[in-house]
C-alpha cells in the first residue's frame, strides 16, 4: 500500500482547521463536548492511524510500535500491581489525578497514546512543510481528546461537583450556554474592563480621522520633549490598546513619560462598507497619511516611526514607498515582533499554502470581510491547551468564572479585515515572500525596496514567540539601512509575542539580551548574534527609550495643546474607532 501524495494528505488533514465552515462547526461542538466523551466513531485519529502507517519507513514504524508496546505493557503491569503512574504533565498535576488509580491510569494511557500518535506524525515521509501540517493537525486532535477535557474522565471536576453539591456543574452549564450565545469561549471577566475607562485610557485627543483610522495625540507629562515626534502604528489585526492597557503596563504611557510627543494610529474595525479596502489603502491612506499629519502638527520633517507586528510590516512598506518617491521622513524605525522576510513564519506556516490562499482569494479577494472571530479562533488554535481547553475545564467543567485579565480582555476584542487587503497580505508576504525582494512588489504605484529606507533601525524579537520567531525578526537587520548597518540595533526579550513586548520597566521582570561588542562588525546571522549576546535582568523598554533619545533631536517645550489650526481636537482619546466591536 502506497502513501498518498504528502501534500494532498496534509491538505486533507488541515482542511478542518482552515475552512471557515469547518471552524464554525468545531467551535459550536467544542463547548458541548466536555460533558460527554465523543463516540469512538467520531475520533479522527483512528482514520489517521490507518492512513499514516503506509507513509512511514517499515523499520521506523516497527521501532515506534515496539516502543509503544513496551511502554504500554509496563503501564498495565504497574496498574495491576497497584503502582500509581507518574504524570509529568501540568494538565494532570492536581492531586485528584494521582489519588484515583483509574484516573491516573487514564491520564497515563492518554499521554502514551499521544506520544505514539505524534511519533507517527513525525515519522511520515514527507517534506518539512507537509510534515509540520500533519503534526499540527494531529496535535490539535490529541489535545482535544485529553481526559481532562471531559467531565466523565476529569476527577477534579467530579470532586468539585460533589463539594459544591452540584452547583459547579450548574454554573458550568450556564457559562457554556452564555458562551454559545457569544460564539466564543470566555477567557477573562469582560465586565471588569472598559476601553477608555481602565484600559486604553492614557490622556490624549483624536486630532485627525478618515475612513481608515483615527490619529491620537497624547498629552505630554514632561515640561520638555524631544523635538522629533513618535508615530506608533499598531497591527490592524488587533486593537491598538494592547500598547496602552492599564497605566502600570502601558508602553504608550511609558513613551510619553520619557519625553516624547506620541501619536497613535487607531485603525477602524471594518464593516461591510469597507469590505473592498486593499493593502495599498492601509499604506497610502493609513501610514503615509498619518506621517503627513504628524509632520503638519509637529512642524518637524522627521518622525520616529514605530510598528508592531503587522503594523511594522505596514510601516516599513510605507517608508519604502516614500523612499521610491524621493522622501525620507523617518528619524528612526522601530519594529517590534515584525516580519519583513517571511522565510520563517513559525507555526502559522501550517495555514498558508497555494490551495488555502487561493481559497481565500476566491471567497474574499473581490470584496468581503475576514471576520475577526475567525482570526481569533485561528490564533487560539496555535496554543489550544492554554487558550481553549484550559477554559473549557475551568469555566464549564468546574463552573469557575474566568479572572479579570486585561491582556485576555484585549485578546477577545477582535477586529475584521477587508478581504482584498487580507488576501494580498497572505499571497505576497506569507506565501511568496516578495516584500523582502527589491522591486518584486509594486505598492501605491511604485516599486518597493526596503533597502532604500534611510533611517537607523531598532528591531525587537521575543525569544519564545510562536508567531514571529525571533530569528525571523532578526532577519530585518539585513534588509534595512544597508548603508549604515552599525546604526541598527537588535534586542531580544524573554517570553512570547505579546507578553515579551508588554514587559513594563517599573516591574523589573523577565530579562532581555543585547550584543554591543564595540569595535567589531555586526554579526552576520542570528546564531552569531546570540552567541555574543549578554543577558540583562528586567525590561527592554529602557533600551528602546535610549535609542529614541539618541535620534530624538533637541529638547523643546512640550506642546500646550493638541493638534494645530489645521488639525483640531475631535474627541478625547481613545476615540470611538477602537470601541467598535467585530461581533
């Protein structure tokens, strides 16, 4: 029996995670599943086991089977002799699992089966991309089938029901029904936060708006400021207030306190009337227009440009467009967890291939909206145990209310994307990686060459980032400011895509790495950079503040009022655009 074509096989297994209709069905099923295990006939792993065996080298398959049988026999022998298996997995760390022999054996059997299934997935004879897709799909199913996810096999939930005389089960059902109404799993106590009241509440005024964004100018807190203003361009896939959560963890407030005149782009949350917006619109009507307004208000011909994630991709594209037009408006460019070279896109690679992009183009390329809910579900699938099943267990099986957590409140406040913009982004960056190729793309009517941007660059990557691997972030160092590469600076922070960025200086947590070997040329690759890097305790924010100050110009009196005669204050920050919901 021959193995099916690896690419077709991977595509089949990935279809349930990329087809919006399949996702919709999955999300409706997921909240219902915990109260009774699915029938064996519904378990897709059985079909996988039948198909995948034919695609593995027979000797390797035999080795995997022998290891599985050996460990399984030992586990059964321990169970018969009354020995409780050790459970080295935090999902089963509670005492209830080891206190009940049947529960301990169930968890240990599950872990052994999981190990076996993933070993088979890794052993499939296919290309790296296809193997990654297969492993991702199997991991999703393996995580979903954990005995911790079902009331009938979760001793913690059962004990909670007994201790509360059934109240936890009643509450869990109520939580589940409420989430079904919302169409998503609650990750935070959403009643604890309100945009503009206790998140996104750094003082300021909206000084400009068009159909695509509002521009916020924040109120200075220092008597003098650097003459060069700072324009922050956040991702349009999420809302900007991830950079302005509560006062103690607001990067915006920190930048203001360091003596910067700070402006923020607050993207619209597109509705049907904006379903035809393209990538060019986000560059021309968004980033470039914002730069022009900031220059008009500040009276400065140079601006610090900041981009976070997709916002960084938009910002760099905009500066490349302006360079092609003969303009160099950036005093510096700061890129946080941003991809410009899409050679390594981390785990998101499993969602992008020609067939999947073509499917999106057929559905949305001519107009339409990519729903924020679909985007949020996709990102949750990257870490299902943390962002899906953990809340199934806590909210539904144990009847607990999710705690108030500002970051997860923001995470649930999703945004839509215009179909043409989304499809262009998928094909030209993730799929074909053209942005990093000089002249390969035409944006806003001109060829794009990132190497033509003349500005010192600050690049930040997070060491455990699963969305933008830090090595991929580092790759921007070789694309930008080639005439003066020693002016560029790379900083590596601990933690992941979001938590690594939102690491307040005042809390002095985590650590970061820098490589400042003076008198020597910059490392040519990420491995060489890390080999010479030095770890520092605390936040990387002060490193960024020093970079801005270095290129920030003279100290001048702080503005006494927002805007100017041409751009007057329209409404208090954070403005109304950020409050529009995608639901």
